[in-house]
């Protein structure tokens, strides 16, 4: 008989954030930060400093955040409740010391909420205009109310609570001013109507309209879920007995020493030179004794000297290792400090120093490097804004292994190089059965409203006549080598590797062309456009404004772009690098927003983005994956 045991995993945390602070806001400083203290505990910090009179006062919030983080890191080996109490006690003491040292500008302006998740337990403490709410079974409960702004540094964190989380609980940690613009009733309705990521997006849309030089908002929306695995365990339900001797497998013998047979050498007939040390033979017995004693002493001295040198060298190496470990921890703190203040350039610079020190430590001691390796990898992922999706959801199973993907008004278009491989997914997957074939391979596909489904082949564009079920030549472009089609507004655009981007307009089966941009496109991989045109190359991108090229600065990353393949432009810029199985999300100012890795995918060829639904569609051989971001 087989028993089944339910293996209960720990509660996983899905983190959603709202961080809205316009550049012109000089009176408010915000911090929104989370850190894994161990495999079982995680700390979340939300802090605000209001009514700043001078820009330098924002540094006080940096000092306070470092005090809080350092206190929790120093106590991270303690169990949850003890960790929270000890860390909070140190925070209060250190904040009082900070005020006594003369840094008092933050008193009366500071608001903060600290949340520690340890296993299934949460511990919260707040000060000032911050609050915490629990979403459980559709009901929104206030578990830590906001306070008035505290004007005494010795009474900073006196309001606290604790509780136990359940599967599918949600936790909202927020600045209290959010309820001046999103009513509590609307806030609760959004949380109940949508999953937390969507609710986060809807709340952000409302708050963006309220941003100003004196208003800023930050919020953590956390979702906790537990995965349950059922594992069969083969064991008798009755009493177990020791196995019989015949039931025990005989262990195979261990490795045997192999006897080495050395070649036999015949020494007969060989004559060795004979050395006569006349000086030694002429010495007296006392002289010979002295000579032998001195030689032994000299030999022992040289051996001891060698051991001493090795010991000194080992000590120097160990001191260097210890110094490097200390320096790496300092590098990590400096990098995290830059992240707290969202200084991406400084964070990248500190990360380079950290990686250099860690590489040196690997050469000196791989064991020590392995000890700090997880922390280095964690901060590297934070700086490079890396998310990893290991099990993307299959949206459509395809039949014909397409390599091109395009959006149509009713769904998605798929195509391979073979002209008989076109498909449409609009709730159901339907293949296009056409009575004729194209002589050349398909290079791209698009939906162009005046013509319907359009494909490109070298210098020709063909449309599908759905009535006659056949390809119809739409137009030819002289001496062209078209590699990509894109639509924008009511026009179709074609990227010609022979140094031009062609705009196509038309109606009533009549089409006109004009050149929108010229450049050296023989190495181009893809393009996309809004009011401007963006051309993608393997390791860089060029932006064309009114037909004039401008260099587009890609963000600094530890793993820079080297082999980009596909591009999409909407409110942000999306770049697929198929060989590294990642999608880069970059702002139109060149700032890195996110890197999403898909390590379990096979052969990514194309993608599509729906920003309204916050969905990414990835084409991977005969599967279309859907990912919510």
C-alpha cells in the first residue's frame, strides 16, 4: 500500500510596488526597499521625509535607512520575534544617538513602516504617516494604523503588531497620503476586483494625476501563496521489520589498488663514476664530526626557513582574504545604498568594484568566494533589475513551427519562411489554405488595414485574397531586401537592408511609397516606431527623428547587449536577445526598467507586447507563451 504525504512549502512572496515621485518634487524624499536577510526571513522598509527645506536634508533619510538595515542584518541569525525586537531596539537607540549628534532636521518630518516576514509570521512597526492593511478572503483589514508625526527621537517606533499569514493573503504597506486621492472604499474595491499586480497598476494610474511638487507616493502590495506538492511515499501501513539478510543488496567492492609493474633495468655492465672527497678524508675525527654536525644544522635551518616563509606567505594570503571579504561586504552596502536612492549610475559603478573584488577573492579562496557568492548574485540581480521566469504559461500550442509573429485586430498572425505555413489565432487556431505559393521565402508578416494580411519576400509585398484564397502581388520595391514589416497609425513600414525604410499608404488596392529614413541598414536586425523610428542592430540602436539619425544610449548592464534580434516600441522599448533568453525593457530616455529571463525556453524567435494588459507574448518554436509583467 502507498501513502501520500502533503509537502507544505513556505509562503512565497510576490512583490508589487508603487513609487511615484516627479523630478521637480524637492520637498519629499522616499525610500521603498526590500531585502532577504536569510532563506526564511525578508525585511521591507517604506520611509518618507516631508517638508525638506534644503536638498542636503535628504541625506538624513539615507542615514536612517542604513541604520535600520544594519540593525536587521546584524541580528539576522536570531529567530523571527527576537530578531524583530532586538533590531527595533537598536534602531530606536541609534536614531536617538543620531539626533544627539546634531542631525535633528528629520525629527517631526519622518514617517516609516518596517515589516519583517519570518516564515509564516509577520512583524510590523511604524512611525508617523504610514499604515498597513491585510487583504484576506476579499476583506481589507487595517492592522497597523497611521500615527501623527512624531516630534521626539526617543519615541520613534512604539507602535507595532504581529500576526500569522495564510495562503493567498495580501499585505499593503503604504504612505497614508494615498487615501487623500484614492478613497478607502475605492481602494478596497480595486483590491477585491483585481489581482494585486493589476490593482497596483490601476491605483498608480489614479495617483499619477495627483503628482505635484509637494506630492509623492510609495506602496508595497505583497501577495503570499503556498505551493502544495503531493509526494508518494512507499511504506507499509503495518509495523515495519528489519530486512532479511537475503534482501540486502550486496555492495560492490570498492576500488582496488592496481599493482604497477615497473620495467626491469639490467644494471650489469654499467659503470658509475666514483667521486673521492679528499678534503673530507683528510679531516680528523673531530673535524669530520664537526663538519657533519654543521651540515645537518645547515640543512635543518634551510628547511625551517622554508617552512617559516610558507607560513608567513599563508598568513599574508589569509589576511588578504579576510580584508577582501570585509571589502566585499562594504561594496555590497555601498551598492545597496545607491539602490535605495535609485542612483542607477552609482549602483552600476559600485557593482563593478564589487565584481572585481569578488573575482580576486575567487583566485585566492574559492571556498570564501562561495560563501559570499549568493549575496553578490542577489545584489547583482537587484542592480541589473533581473527577473527570472522559469515556467511561463503556454497560451497557444502551434502546429507549423512559425518564426514570425504579428498582431492582428482579432488575434495573432503566425508565419514561417514557407508560404504555406500562415496561421491566425483568434480564440481558435486556423491555418490559411492558399491555392498558390510564393517563389521566395517569407521574411515578415503584418496586418495592414487597407490590404489585410501582408507578407514580404525580398523586394515584393503580397496580400492574401481571402475570397479567392490565394496570394496577390500587392507591390514591388525596386532592388529592395525587406527583412521586417511594421504598422503604425494607418501606414505600413518596411525595413529594406539596402539602406532605407519605406512608408506605404493606400486605399482601393492602390498603394504609394515614400522613403521615411535612410542609413546603413545592412547589419540591422529589426525596427519599430511611434512618431520616431528605432532601428535595432546586434549591440546598439539608432533613433530617427524626422528622418535624421540620433544615437540612442542603451543602459549600462553587467551583461551588455551583444546579439539583439527583435524590437517593439510602445510607451517603453522592448528588446529580445534570443540567445541569452532575455527581454530588456528600457525607457525612451535609455534607463533600464527590467530584464526578464526565460531560462526554460528553447528557441525564441519573436514576441509581442500588450502594455494595456501588461502581457508579453513569446514565440518559442511551436508554442506561444503569455507572461504578465
